[in-house]
């Protein structure tokens, strides 16, 4: 049964992956057609074509390797300075530029001179190139917010998970109570695991964030209303100042940072809690911020990734993970000892996270990524406006093809990184619990 559930999880993730890729390319396709650019091909995957069908002027198909997709637009790059698109050069770098330019004019047909990508105004090209990543962002937001509102997420609650026996500083090297340690205010007040705190000092505590803030802002006598065995009971505690872990503002803690604040002395239980629309949007914003920070930190994770792939180091939980690793995690999801609805929610989160990563990664201003083409169009617009302001001749389209040598270098780096992640995913995968 475990093997079949693993296979099912992998299949579900692959289907989600293919849909995400197709959805991304649909953004490019729809806006390109909106602006009259001819698109000969719309493909999901790479390698040999498994299935294709031509509708109108576009061939739609699926290829064998589900690691990406593309649409092919006519005239991605302008002609060279000599007006040609197929001139040859003995320089290997120049040949890269000319090969890219020549490929952009394959299958040129009569009348296509008015349907070339580069002839569209910069703002239209920005929309076409941004539409793909934007579709992934939309899908990620819809899934994340929908899951948090419909299913809920694992969060800290106002229910007591455990009660501290004594008062110990959060920065102490041990959690064992010294002989002369005082009982924690929570223990002295009679707080017990399983108690649900519904009010603090007479004020309702709808969530853990509110309760945590109220406790930390209080020293001295306080009343705690708890729900115990179906009845409400009011306890009296005497909170003290203590060194506690710094709050991140969302109920969590900042690692290795401490503050002095009010101390009661209990740990909250966790549970699946449905989020409101506002809470879901706030958490989505935090996810985007975390994703940006992770993308910036990506180069610093390469040494640990190398050691995990070729050494005996443990794979870090926040280690970069590729499609193979994500599919493997997808296979584990349906074997988790959690309710089926939470398995579905976790799988949806995995697909949403993949889409958020696609958006952030593609927005990097580097060729051959979408962000590189966006940067080229914005630069063209800027220099044309500058030429008008200073009454200089129109510099014409910015020739993005001249950056193709850089694009090949960037692509080479990406391929090497992808191979490193693939090896790590195979020999030392990230696992979920």
C-alpha cells in the first residue's frame, strides 16, 4: 500500500507540474496573440514530441521530458546592423549571436514583417514576457490562500501543550530545573496541558499571536480564563520578567535572539487552524518575502549542497530542491500519518510553492530567463526616451541577441546547479515528517 501511495503522490505532483508549466506558457501565448505576434509553437516539456496538433497557425504539443516548456515567437531579436539575420562569422561568440538571431526568423512567412516580436512597443514586450511568471504567481496565490482558508494550516493555538516546571532563562544551556528554581507562574496558577485559554485579563484571546503579545506585555497579577472539561475556569497567576526567545511577530520565534518580557511558562499546542482571508494574504506576503530571501541566499547554500551530495553531511531541511526531489516529497505526502484532507492540502502547498519559485526565478533579470527579456525591453524604452529628451536620433531596438554569449554562460551555470541538486535529491534527499 505504501508503494502505491508513493507512486500516486509522484503522479499527482507531476500532473501539477505539467499544469503549472502549461499555465505559464499560456500567459506568454495569450498575450503574444493579443498583440498580433505570430507563435508557431506551444510546447510543454523538452525533447522528442509525444503528441502535437496544429490549430490555426500554432502547433500545440507535449514533449517527453517534463522539465519546462516554451512558446516560439517569430522575430525575438532584431536584424543585425547590416540588416541580415543569417550572416556567418568565424568568431565563436559572434556565431552565438547570429545563430540566435537566425533561429528567431525560422519559418518566416509572407506578412510576418508586421508580426515580429521585436517590432512591438517595449511595454507590449514586457507584458508578453511578464505574463508567464505572472500566471505562476496567480496560481500560487490562489492555491495558498484557498488552502489556508478551506483546509487551514498547522499553527500554534491557544491550547496549552505543556507547562514549564520552573523559571529558566530561554538562553540557558539546559532545560533541567535547578534545585533552587521557583515554580513557573503557569504551574503555580494551576494551568494544565489541554486547557484552552479563551481570555487573558478579561480580554478574548482569538489566536496565539494575541495571547503571546498580551503575556509578554504583562508582569504581576493576571487572570487567565480557560476552557477545561467543557466549562470555563478562571485562574490567577503572577507573571514575572524573564529572558525569553524574541518573537517574530507572527507567533513564532527568532533563532538565537532573546528579549526580557513577561513570562507565564507554558508551550502552546499546535493544530490545524483555518485562516481568514486577511490572515491568508498576510501569510502569503510572508511566503513571498521568504522566497526572495531564499533566492538571494541560494549561492551560499551550494557548499552544503555539495557536501550533502558527495560527502557525508546531512541534507539541510531548507536545502534547494529540484523537480526530482519535489516529486519524491510528493510521493511521501500521501504516506504521512495525517487526515486525507491534510494530505491533499500539503500536496497543494507543494504545487503552489513550485509555482511561487517559478515566478521568482523567472523574474531574475538574466537571459535566457523571462526577466532578461523584460530588462532588455525596459532598457530600450529608457534609452529611446532619453534620446527624445536630449533630441538625439532614435537608437532603435535594443539588440538582446548581443547578450546571448552571456545567456549561454548563465544557462551553463544553471545546468551545473541543476545537476548538483539532482544528484543530492537522488543520494541524499530532503524528507518530510
